[in-house]
């Protein structure tokens, strides 16, 4: 049983090495093993060298895909998912907002053979803190998701999205930017999958610390949900 951890990154020199140390340190229960797929989305800082060093140190566990230019989180994530060979695929941001120790909680949900998709919810993790803007922005996107797709998600925009590998064969993903998240959520639900949620830890960073998502990305996310729900475009 293999967990494929997809880590897209763009100019994350300040956090990537520490994040990878945390990912490698996670000890999964038998029979699980880790496959780490790093996707360099055209970084111009030292992120690529950090990733290359990690591959040299962990050649049996880590692979690196280097894109020639910055194309966006969605494009980088799609590249990683296409290369994944694990039973379960999980998306991991390259910052330190999410705790890789929560992989264990996410994987525990897959003990139920009827579970095919698991999201890590920052809302269910009641000890987590948010900025006012990001909390209500995320809640708004989740509310729109629930209305459009008749579901009950607490945290649609979460980074920790995971799936059984076979699920990905049922959907076509085309997004290049942050709209990848609502796109995959909407298409999973339209394909008939129920999304389970488990509580996770969350340690938000500020714009000054390198946070990239902006208010306009929330607007794009809502439009993407409408587009997927009503079959506008791909």
C-alpha cells in the first residue's frame, strides 16, 4: 500500500526543506509506504536545488518533476498526479501551514472500503486559528459548494485533498491555477463520489511570510464551481 504525496512548489525556499523533513519523518503504519513527488513550478529562487538535494538523499522515495516555467498550482499538481503510482494520492502544499502527521488521520478513513475521497478539514480541527478574511472566504466557498452540489463540506478550499488513485481515472482536470481545488471537488461530486472529511491541524501564514492566494482567487473559485456544476466548458 503506497501513499503518493504530491508537493507542487513555486519559490518556497524558506519552507521547503523544513516541510520535507516533516514529510520524511512521518512514520506510517504497516503496510503503508510513501512516494513523494515534488513538482517545481518554474521556481526562480533556491527551491529547485533544495528539491534536487532531497532526491539525492532519498532516491528510493522522492522524485522531482521540473517545469520549464511557472504555470500555476493546478498545472503543477496535475503533473504530479499523472506520475503518481500510489494506492492513495494526497496533495501537500510546500509551506508549513499543514502538518504531515495528519496523513495518519486521513489514511485511517480509508479503512472503510466505501470511502474513496477524504479531505482534511481545518474547520473540524476546532483548535485551529484563522485570519478573519480567510476564515469567512473559505466558509463562503464551502457554502457555495454545498448549495450547488447538495453536499455538506465544511472546508472545500483545504489543501489536504486525497483520493484513491483509481478515482482520478473518472475525471478530466484542466485547471492551471488555484481554481484546481474547486474544479476537482465539483467534478468528483458530479462523478458520484462522496467526500469524507477528517479534522486536521492548521498553522496559517501571512502575506509577508509568503502566502500567495488572494481575494480574487476566491471569486475565481466560486465561478469555477458554477462552471463545473452547469457544464460550462470542460
